[in-house]
């Protein structure tokens, strides 16, 4: 990964974009990492790797869930 200061980034955005085409660019503010500039391809790969709980629950992975019967019986309370 390459690193660029916020000041250098503001003065030469094109250079940061060229670097981000091949690798993530860390933008620092007062010496501390503050932002990361990614190409859209890198961003899409990063986001595609994440699955939400909805994705996990709706996924058809060929696994069938068959719940087991517990055999509980309910009795009315005596009043």
C-alpha cells in the first residue's frame, strides 16, 4: 500500500488516483491514517466478500434444515 498526506492528496489528486489503480492508497491527516482510496474493482471485491445475515438465511446452499420434534405437551393451569 502506498501512503500520501492529505495535503499532497489535495494538490495532486491525479497521482493518488493512478496509484489507487494498482493498490490501495492510505491518506494520512497529521501523520495518522484517515482514509483509504480504492479502485472501484477493489471496492467491489471487498464488498462482495461480505454476506449479510439476510444473505446467509436466504442462501440455497443445498443444506436442508429439518427441525426435530420436541414432544412437549401443554396442560392448562389449575385455578
